[in-house]
């Protein structure tokens, strides 16, 4: 569906917000920065958003929609075996780690690190977005646990959360070291850990 001029302006501001917030962080980003990146006037900006926090909230919603569609259509869903599907999910996450660090790191993780104590609306929105993605992993992990580790003490919920802790933490360390390879190494360690949690019985094959 073709956007009208007003909708196109709003879209440009949101696209700019995704980029600039991930490059500079929330605190360092000004409305002027967003206007300059979007190529719009302040008047156009405030026609659509009443404040920087308002555009950040809208950017979070936009991010969730975009990434939700990205993961919903990812190839790992075509993998029948749940254990193999979970590992394929991590392979897909590794494939997304390309380009400059701000291009592949998570908007939610970037924003919440700065705003969790000062902007409760942003903290809640980021938390809800992360939880939403976590929930998409649960059915796969539950099925994998039932098939490969039915007597294990750990829960599917705790493993789903652990995967996100590792991924988000790797983004932070990658920024600290300015080294994207940190994320790839973290994902490979996570794959090894999950493989041990879900051992394949002798004679059984996954597909």
C-alpha cells in the first residue's frame, strides 16, 4: 500500500530513529539529530511526535513489528525436529550479525540500558518487546525438552530467557570491545551448551 506524504514523513522519522538511537544511544540523541537524519523540519517532527520519548516508543513498536515479521518468516521454522530448529534459530541469529555494530544490535537492548531507571514507559515497552520474542521460542524449547531431556530439572522458560541474556549480553560486550566477533563466539558457545542440555540418544537422528 502506497503511503501518502504525511505517512512517508512519519516513516522517515521512524527509520531515522532506529538508526540514530542504535548509533548514539537515547541520551545523546536530540530531536535535531533525528530531524537531520530523517531530512525533515522540526515542525514536521512535532506534527507526528510530541517528544523524543514519544518517537522512541513508536520506534520500539515499529522495531517489534519489523523483527517479529523477520523471525516469523525465518527458515528455521521449516526444520521439523525441535532441537535442530532451536539450533537453526541460533544459526539465523548469527547470520544477522553483519555490518557495523549499530546495524545488527538490538534497539530494545540499547534503549533499556540507558532508560530503565529514568523513563519507565520506555523500560516497560522494551521489556514487553523482549518478552514477546522470548515467547516465540518457548514452544520449540518445550518440544525439544520433552523429546530429548524430559526429566531435566531446568525449565523451557529459563532456557528461553538464557538465550536472550547471552545474545543481549554479547551485544554489550561487542560494543565495549568494538568487535562483532564477540557475538559469533557467544552464539557458538550457546549452541554447544544447548546441545549438551538436549543430548541425542544413541541411534537417534535429528532432521
